[in-house]
């Protein structure tokens, strides 16, 4: 174990005497440190069930678990609490939720469910307005505010309205026995802050806590961590202040500043040896990030030598930039520097920049994938239909019941569903089971019960028909009749102000109908000239496996493709060859016309540039535009200040970018002055 670690990593692994902060630079082997420290904790006498490792994505948690399994064995790894913050929150609420008034099988609403509830709470059909409330309320929750606190902190009328909507939203969640994604952190925090018994139980259960990507924690996650570790303060936080890029969604670098203040015994260990990139790439990264104030000093280095110089690519416009990216990919493959397309990534600041690269790659017949785009199966209309199918399979699925009973609307309001939720909680049954209970009349009016019974009978009828509908054409006819019965196409038209958008969503529904029908008809495959047809299935059988099918469809096979992704989505990933696009003022750092570029904003944008640079292992091309699109206009492109800060001339021997930028600005000023003079002259002649 020790042979594979450098001295700084060893120091981090062996520090078990108190709180530890590992400042892990990009590519410095932080996951290896965490998994090796887990093994060290087991050697020191900790039981696996008493160790928690927390990270931010399911993918990262799975990778950590696999690495731990390889190091300590599958049996020991099975008992480790390796999860995301939100998965840990679910576990806490499943075990302790009754202390907060939740039934054990509470529902977790996804983003689309939340949007629907917010529209109802705010009395609007405007999706954009509801999304604005959703974003604001999420930020408030991540700051530890409830509706009362949000109302007190509201700065203007828009925030006051959002706080009132938040209050109604909270009432509906309580009535539905439901929580949203942010509640998975805020509610466990509320529990531990008010219930000493529950807090003590979990502190005894999780005796050592490791937190990955600590710089991405928000205020609520930090407070939850403090309650979990208690006065013992046995924890290791692993993070990097230079990679804190999620301030816009509530993450705060202040959490790194607070640790040494609130935990005076904190041991700080920097990891500076990089195992990913060449010297020239790391020098560019170090030079850029040097422009930010430092919480903890570190400077990345590697043993890979200088490698190729970082390349500055200048393009006439977006189309030219995309062509140059394609030419670079072909040149590196043709020259033997790369074999697979999967070795390449094109990174950009904003999603809209991807379009021209997609077009250029298609023309060149180069396979690619756009990472971070919305999956077909994440669309609201597809989730609606899946909720109905899930309910046919499992009538105890409360989230599916809530979505199906309210989409499309059928006169069953939130007060009725709230009372039904309270009744189901009292009698410890699902909401669907509760609607047929004889004693429901004690909780609901005759009219409300009639509406619920009508819905329940319709679901039972659908379930019977789905079980007995076999084959592709039969399934297609059945589903289309069902969609007609519930008025789903009209629901989409009513929901969208733009008819073209509604029709596009209906087109997605028809694609989904075909998708299900094909599976009901059996899969036809050919092998060596022979044709094989798998057994036909009923609609219910397909519905029973729908979660597995969706998972496989979303995951797909690993293919040899160029990756197109935003800088934010690229964090945690790496590629041998990176093309960093659109490094211009206004794009990176990003600044809208009506925005002020504060020092705090600029520092986060600089960290984003640093993240982009450090994704590259062997070669890095940084691209800037001489002209760029801004809305419907074309404007002169100004190279980003970050290009100067990289100090590329130190490794390339080319013209100092400072002088080049100065010359370009002088040329632009001269052209602007000439244009203004010509316009003035023309006005004078009139």
C-alpha cells in the first residue's frame, strides 16, 4: 500500500488523530488517498460499517466503492457507507423520518414534479415563472432558509412573491408526504439540530467521515457534516479551492475558510504532484490560477516532462474554429499521436457553442457525443407516461400515483391529495390502497371520494388491459386509446403557450409509444443470415422492466466518440487531447451586457479556466475568435485575459501574447474610429 503513495499522500492517509483537510490539486490522486485511508482506518480498528465516504455524484461514489473493493475486499467494502450527500440523506430520512412527521415510504419529487407543484402553489401556468421560483427556492434551501426566513431576507418584490409561493409549496409537500431533492439535506440537518438522540445515534454509527470534493459543499451540507462528526471531529475533507466552480448553485468556498476556525486542530496537507498532465500544461494552469487570492498555497508539478507546448489557435469565427478543431483531431490521429476519437474533448463555456462543432464533426463523419445534454427519457412528457406505467406495475408507488393523478389534471386538488396522504400515513398504507378504504369517508367529502374512486377504477381497468394486450400493433392501439382517454395531447397544448413546442413534445410521446410497441412485438435480430424473433410481450410485462430498459437506454454502450461538453460538466474528467473553445472576453470569463463583473465572479471564472486546462493530459489547444456572434450580430472578438495569464510565450518562444493583444486592441480601436468617422461624414453630407 505504501509503495504506491508519495510522501504527501502518505501523510494524509496516516493522519488519524483529528480533523484533516487534504488540498488535492487537479490530478493529484485524491481518490487513491481516500480509498487507501479507508484501508488504514480498518487497520486501526474501525469497523467498516462505522466509516462513511461522501461524494457528489453516483458515478464518483460507484468508482470509489469499486476502488475500495479492490483494495480491501468485497466483504469489507459491502459494509462501508459510500454514497452521495443526497443518498445519505435518504437513508437518514428513511430511518428517522417519523421523528419529523414523515411516513417511512415518503415520496421524493423530481424536478418536473416540483415544477408542477410550484405552478399550483403560485397559481400560474407559466413554466418559466415557476422555474424561476424553483431556482430561487432551491438556493434558499441550500442556504438553510425556510419560507419564513426567506420572507425576512427578501430583497425585493420578486423575492417576496417567491417566499410566499415557497410557504404554499412547503404546505403541499407536507400534505403529500413528499420531499424534494434539497430536502434530502435540509431535513436531516433539521433533525440533528433539534433531536439530540437522533444526532447521537448517527454520530455513534458513523465514527469516521471522509468527504470528497469538499469545495463543492454548500452551507447546509457543511452544517450537516458538523453534526455528523460532532465534538470528536474525526473526519478528512478532500478538496481544492482552485476548483470551486459551482457558486451559482449554492456551493461556497467559505466552507474551506471556516474549517480551520471551527476546528483549530485541523491538519492541512497539500497534494501538489500531478499524475495527469505534462509540465507545459501545468505551468499554464499554475500561471492562470496565480491571479486568484490563495486560501492554501500549492503549485502543481509532474514527472512527465514538458511535453508539447500549449497551442494558441486563432480563428475568424465560430465555423472556422470548428473546422480547425476537426483538422486538429484528424492531424493528431494521422500523425500517430492518437488512435481513438474517444481521446479527444472539445470544451466550451456555454451549451450554445456546441452546435457548430456538431455540424463540423458530422460533415467530417467523426462520431461524437454531447455530454450533459437532456436525455430523451428525462423529458417531462416521457416521465409522465412512465409514471402511469409504473403505477400499473406497483400501485404502492406513491410518487407514480401523485404524478398520474395530477397529470393531466382531473379535478383532484392538492387539498384532497393532502388529506389522502395524511390518511395513508395514519393507516400505514399506500395512497392508492387508501383511496378504496371504507373509513376514508372520515377524512374526505363524498365528492372527493367519488373522483378518487373513478381514478382508481380507471387504473385497475388499465392494468387488466395492459396485462392482456400483447404484440406491437395491439400495444400501439391500446396506448393511443389510453392517451386519448386522458386527453394527454390537449394537456400538452394547454400547458405550452407555443403550439410548436407542444407539438414537438407530442412527437416525443409518439416516439415513446413506438419504443414500447416494438418491445411488445418482440425483438428481431439477424445472425449469420438466420433471423431470430424474441417472444412477444404484454404492455404490463414491458412496464415491469421499464426501469431496467430506461437505465440501459440511457447508459448505452461505450463508443469511440469525441466528447463535446461544457467546462462545468468536464470537472472530474480527463482526456489525452483537449480543445478549449471560445476563450474570449464575454464568453470566458462569461459576462452578459447587463452584468457587473465582480471580483468574486471573475475569480470563479478563472477557476473554471483552470479546470479546463487541467483536463488535458498530453496536448492542449486554446482557441480564440477574431469575430464572434453576439445575439444576431457579429462583433469583434477580444482574446480572454486568461490567455495572457497563461504566459504561453514562456514555453513556445512565440510573440508575447501581451504585445499581440495590445496590437489587436489598437487595430480594433483604429477600425472603430474609422467607422465612426465614416458614419459622421455620411450624416454630415445628408
